[in-house]
């Protein structure tokens, strides 16, 4: 027995009862791994179009047709925009009860490359709008389903799609078992980018990753600013309209966004402040973002250093996680959130090994009737303003398009993303507990793959309903934007 009293925030020195691994194994009695294959569509489930219309609430109405058009492009694109609908469906089946900081939208296109503080490239999850504490298996099922839909879009046969889903789950399971055996600090920092290919046996993906890496190194603020800005009368630069994706905003709106950066600085570590103090704010523009976030208020802010070198920040609206009511229904407590931008940022930091050094949050205050971005109300609104997350824009980002991969590459990509997801979960869930449930056999992998195939069919039916509604004029869509 330890002679030192228990210190809150640390583990207890004297632990009685079964080991975490044994506790995880015992959970199989309550929820056998084979039952992870179950897909129960609850009575009263909203139809696909109603779900999309509900998810558009609070977004800028002039942009929702773009969002619908992107979701109508393919079943995989539809999945990308319906994290809330999938969470609704997942609550119909039991969960292990093991909680982790989950991405909430861990589909195959939400992994990618980005730059670290020293100019290197890392690969990891890179979208955390829906992150919160919830069932680890929901992320795994979403990833596996996305592999099936991406494979079908790429022209893979059903056996290849099932194999990709099974490989994603298998890599998750094997990686969690590996992390459970490592010393704590080694597990915490495990799977560096240079080791990932060999760990997941992803050699067929090497050429694609090299091409994506080469492109990502050129994807910088300077390159974006060179294309998206022009010289200004004051000797600086300003954004150029490129509708509908990029547009200039009224002076009052630009001033409100710029003023919010003062609050943003307060969310950064103090050692970052001298860096940003060497930049001046020159311009603000509105820029449309990816499929799931189209219609949210998102700005790019142009900063220029003393030699005119650009740094672009993205100031993106942060709404409450669409998973929150469903996670609560699944038996997990959802604490009140003081600031949704803070929720996103802290969730990202909990899941990534390396995060953007300029990651923070702020609130953009209203400046006129309708407020910044034209919103008078909406999810996440605080008194007088809306919560936003702030990060670097075009920080050497690059991504693999899973719908463009061959069969062999799809398997490699599935194993890589499955391993990354396990590592991300292991920052908040005890890997020994999860590994105890997952076990050595492929029983869980096969069950997840079976679920993924079934749910992919469900998504294809929902997508068909959406495209029919677009054709019939029930819902507006702007295609190809």
C-alpha cells in the first residue's frame, strides 16, 4: 500500500478488482462482439430529406443548396453530411459503455496530412466539429461504413468493400492491443508518420501518399494568398471576390471578425503571442467550407508579416455536436458546454498527437441587424455573438480521396485510418480496457464489416431519396459547386 495519500487527477496507487483487460473481456458477456453486426432501424426514423432539412437549420439559407448539391453527388457524400442521422440509427443498438473522446464524424475523408511546427508532415484525423465523449465503436462503425461507400464509388466489388471495412476494424483492434502493451508515454506518442506505413502494411499506398505529400507541402498560406488576394491601396493586400466560394464582406462584418481575434489570443499558450504580434491584420473574407460544414459562417483572415509574408487564419463557426442528444441516449453524460469552439479545440487536442500550434477559439459579436454573417439566432449562439474555432488555413494540408483508390490501396488506407483512430481514442480511453473487449480473434472485425455493408445499403437508399427530392423540387440543390 502506498504511504502517500491519493492525489486527485492521478490514478489510485492501490487498485482492487479485475484488471482493465479483464474488465474489457467481461463486457463480451453483456454485448458479444458478434452483436456489433446488428443494424436496427428505429420506428419513427426521419426520412432522409427531412434529416437533411433539419441539419440545415441555423445555416445561411443562401448556401444550403450548395450543401444539398454536394450531398447529392454520391452516397459517400451523403454519409459525410449526415453524422447526426447515423448517430440516431446507432442508438437503436447497445454499446459496450466504454467511453472515449470520439471524432463523431470519423469517415474516410476526414483523415489527412498537415504541417507540424517544424515544417514536417503528419497524418491524422483532421475534422473535429462533432467531437465529444461517447461510444468508441460509433467512430469505428462510421469509418468502416465510409470505406464501403468509397469503395463502391471507386468501382470496387462487394468482396473488396467488405475487406476494406474489415481491415479498418482489424487495424483498430490490433493497434489498440499494441498500445495496451506499451509503456504509457510510448503509447501516448505512438505511431509517428514515418512508422505508420510499415505498422499497417500499407506499402501499396506509398506512391499515393508521396504524391499527396508533395502537393501538401505547396498548400500554404502564401500560395493561397497569391491566388486569392490582390495589392491594396495602402500597400498591403486584400481578398478578391470569387463567388460563390469566396466573397468580400461589409466593413462592419470584417471589423467584427477582426475584433474577435483579441479574444482568440487569450485562448493560446503565452509562448505563441510573440509570433502573432509580428503580423498585422489586413483583410477578412467569407469562404465556403467542406460538405458537412457548408452554410456555417466561416471566414479567412489575412495577416501580413513585416516583410509582407502572409499567414491566413480560418475563423469557423462552431455549433453544438449533432451527436450530443444521441450520445446521452446511449448512456453517456453530456456536460453543458460554455463555448462550442472550446469544445472542438480541446477535443482535437485530446485526439491528435500533434495539433496546429495556432489552434484556438473566439466569439464574433453582432454588429448590425442579423449580426456577423447575417444570423439573428441559431444553435450555439451566446449573448451577442456566435462561437468560432480558429486555426491556420492551408497549413500544408493534403488528403487522399478514398473514392479514387484501387482495391489494394483501399485495404491499405483502411488499415492506416483504423490504426490512427485507435491511437486517437487511446488518449482518452484506457487501451487495455478496449483491447480486452476487442480480443485476439477477428470476430469483432467481421461483425463491424457486416454492419458496414448493411449501413452502406441504408445510406444508398437515403441518397436515392434525396436525389429524387431534388429532381422533384422538394429541396433545392446547386450541383457542382
